[in-house]
C-alpha cells in the first residue's frame, strides 16, 4: 500500500518565508505519519490572486532555489515523494504556473500548467510540453494542475502513458454549490478518475484571498470515481492506496478502458 497525503494549506499571499516554513513543516509532519506521496496546492509558495506582473515576478522561483532543498530534506531518508505547486522563473523573464515532483534524490520532474485560468493568462506563460509520468518505488505518478483537469485529453494522456495516480495541485475558486451536490470541480476530478481508471489526488487550498474564497475541495479518489478521503480537522486527507491495481483497466470480462476506444471515429473539430 502507498500512503497518500493531500495537504490543504492556506498560502499567505506574497509571503514566501511563511509559506516555505509552513509547507516544510507540513511535509515533515506527513512523513512522520508514514506518507509515501505528499501533495501540496497550486502556487503553494506564493498565493494566487496576484495584482500585477511585478508581484508575480517577485515570487517566481528558479529551480535552483533553496526551497526545493528544504522540501527534499523534510522528506527524510526514505522514499517519500512530494508534488507541489509554485511559480517558476523561466528563461527570458517568463513565469510558469508549475508543479514539481521531488524526492530525496532531488527534482524528478517539473510540469508547467498547460491550460491557464482567467487572470493567470495575464501573468503566466502556458507550458508547451506534455505532463510527465514519473516512475517511483510506489508507482507511476502523473501530474496536472487545476484547470488541466477540465480537458479530458489531459488525464487520458497520463493514463495512456501508464499513470497509476494523478496528483493535481489546485486552487479552486469557490463556485455555487447547489443543495445536495459536490463542487463542480470535484465532480470533474471524480469523472477523470473513473473514465481513466486511475487513482487521483487533488490538493486544493483553503481560505480567502483578496475577497476570493476558495473551495477547499481536496479529495483522494479511487479508479471507480469514489471518494476515499477528504481533509480532516487538520486539513490533511490521507488514504492508503494499492497503486498498481490501477493498471488492471478491465471493466468487465469484455470491456477495457483503453481497448474499447475507437479513436479513428473521434474527429476533433475546431470551432471556427
């Protein structure tokens, strides 16, 4: 079993030191509780609602920044893996909404968010590489960020690449929740897990930032789309997952998630 911990933190806008301190303590605490895979929210080191490009640039981190060494140290000497969102300082002044996959050996992969939401388009450059699937001792971990989940091609591409678990740092702005229903973003995440027969760990944030409340919808989902865990009073959701079980994608004696596909009939028509 692989113990997955989703940590629904409350980043402090534009306070790198506070966010690094809190996330590092959170990672260390999860490792002490036996976590093998730890997921932090989107832009966990910076907060989300930037008011201008200068604010974004002031929080953008190169991959050589000490925060990554601190997180790596917090993982200890075991095999724990961290997936965490941060604003990445790229070349030529570009800034990306990125997620890092990190273990004790260092940075295993960096994914730059492909689909930017609303105000993000003012400040961030979209990524132009496919999302990674990282082979770990626990299983194969794919990475998406927030709005990427709204595009079915994204989780499907990770599943086809062999992902057992999709880790998705998010910042889900609070939407209307009608009586007796879940937030729409959670429904999308559950559908992605079911449609692709993968485990999915979505790590949202909590709190309010510049008058914008966040959903706090963190969830760990099984390959049938059922919720396994949501945050407890300490804002952490933990579940023990048999990750390799996701590789059996047979749905019945005669149905299979992938071999039932008929992609030659899936014409992708672009709106004019």
